[in-house]
C-alpha cells in the first residue's frame, strides 16, 4: 500500500509476504518495485484509515477500559490497569480482544507492559509472549531490535551502520555522542520505553450520543405527520450510526409541545440495528400514545445506547434474502414493543432436580448449551406455586384413584410413577430431608396432570398439583 510523502511515494503498509521479501513501511515505492519485480501496489486511503482507527478506539473504550489513545496509523493504547480483572487477567483480556478482532477479519497483535513504549514493542516484535510481568519490561526489551523503539528509519539505519542493532546495545552507549549524531529521538524513545521519561497520551473522549433534530415553523400534530417526521429523523440518525460504525440498541424519541411539555417514546432492540425500515416499525407501534396537545414544534431522536455494528448484519434490501437470525431479531423487537421487553423470552434448562428450578428465562436469541433429559417427560405448564389437592388412593403407597382440585372431582383412569425427587441439600438445611414422589395421571375425561406427595404416605405426606398437560 503506497502513500505520497512530500515529493515521493513510499510504502505505507506491507503484508507478511512483502515483509519476508525485505520490504517495510517508509521504503520508496520505486526502490521496492526494483527489489521485487511485479510488486502489486495499491493506493492508501489515510483519511478512511483514520476514521476506522477512531471507530475501533471507541469500541475498545466501550468494551475494555475507559482510557484509550490512538497511535496512528495502525495502533491503539488501552490502559488496562483496573480493568483486566473483568476478563480474568491480562491474558484473558488480550485473548478476548484478538478473538473478537479476528471474527471481524482484522489481523492484530497485542502487548501488555508497564509503559506505552514497551507495550508497543512487545505487540510488534514479541507477539507470542504478549503479557510482560510487572517490572519485567526492561528485560523483555534487551534482545529486541532498535526498531522496536519507534525510531525513524534514518536513525535505525544509522545505528545499524555502527553495529547497534539491539536495544540492549543501545542502553550501553553514552548519551552525549548518541545525541550529537542522531539527535534527541533515540535517547527519548529509550527512556520512554524503560519508564525513565513520561510519555503523555491523548485519550479519546466518550463520543456524544448520535442525535437527529427537527424544528418546525408551524406546530404539527396529525398522526401521519408524526410518522413522516419520525421516518425522516431515523434516516438522518441511521446515516450517522453508519458513519460511526455502530448500531442502536436503544432509541429515545422526544416531542416538545408548544405548551412547554414533552412527550417521549423509547424502543429497544435485541441486536444493534441501523435499518430505517426496522426502527420505523418499532416506533410506529408507539406513536399512537403521543398526545400532541396544541401542537409540536420540535422533535429530537437520540440513540441513547449503541454497540459495535457487525457488517454482516447490514440490510441488503431486495438484493439478497434476509438472514433468518436478522428476521427473528426484528420479530422479537416488534413483540417487545407491543408486549413489553420482559415478556419476550425463551426457556432454557437448568441443572436442578426440582422442576420449578429446572427452567430459566434467557434472551430470546441466546443459544442453549444443555437440554432436558429425554427420559424424564415434563408437563407443558407448571403451576407456581403448586396447588394443594385432596387425593384418594386404593392403598397408602398406590397412585391416586380420585383427585379433588378446585372443587372438581377427577377420577383417575391411568397413572405412572412414582418418580422420586430429593431436595438440594447444599442450598439449605430445610431441603436436606425434602422428598417428593411425582405421578403422571390421566383422568377418565382425558385430562393429564402431574401430582406429587411431599413425603412418604407413612409420614403423612400431602398431595399437590404441580403441572398440567404433557410436553
């Protein structure tokens, strides 16, 4: 990749194959093409690279640590002190970072050290050992080439001509002759890497929430006008989200009335989104709740929660079939807007012997890692809590023959059981002796129930109805 520097074109970046052939950033393109005939060179786009680097920095700011600084053209500094424990340790943070970047087809290396200069050197010249123990950065730098100090090409070449190729050799040189011949850069970079000189970093600010705003010369209030305004605002907002490389997870729409009062709507999405059609549909579900009063003179739309947006989620419209997961996410959002977010979920198994604890609510699109045992059928509906019933049995330890529930007398035609379930003694002492005997029964009318006795018949156990139907 080539870029214009002054009056000559130089290599701005090289891939691994070119690096193995001896090419490196900063080399003149003419020199590189002479050294490697047939070299493929593409033009660099520094402005687009700068925007992409800033977007990546904002993503790291949101996910990893509150202090992130840019190191153009291809680097970031992340202050992980106080944040690495959220991922287990520094190794866990590095693994999470590199894995997520690889999932987005971004090739990266990382380094963790006590100083920004040492971390820069480790990331680029010692990537197989990315985490340097506290206080170990000086030893880690000794055998690295002087290029690891971020020296200008001319300085690195001049040191090589003197036989100084490693940082360890440079530390043994007297500073005065070094400064006289190469200027202050080598000594300053060495001191910064070793922690003897301060290296100030300019950290990114938290980005302002993406926002779109319209002010009206004449108050509006008709429902169809509010719908058109909402779509117009969403078009502007989604363009801004795309520019930043993020998607909306929560959107607030505020209408300010002429009487000084405001009416607001909030919608949330289960996945980051910047598709106008989808977001319009969510807000359209709520627009009927807006009371315009004597008129609305201003509308503000703000994405109050955003996340990194995966390009694979982009809406291709009529050019491609919509991915199944994307369509399901939109359906979940629509249901959440109508019924309430907390009422849309899926059930997943949980490792528990007690039926009421063997089920948990999870995100509607979350994967399920476990499943219920196929040889333990369960009813389609559990009662919470179980309801007491009166039972008549042919013998103390026999299945029920007659059940009285909510004033109804249910004659049992078939029964299967018992299935004995013990309490979870590790939770509390009260459960140490808990025993339930479950029976699956079918009435003469064909109804199916799930009953249990909370103690053996000889101990006066009571009967309870716990489930209806059959899975």
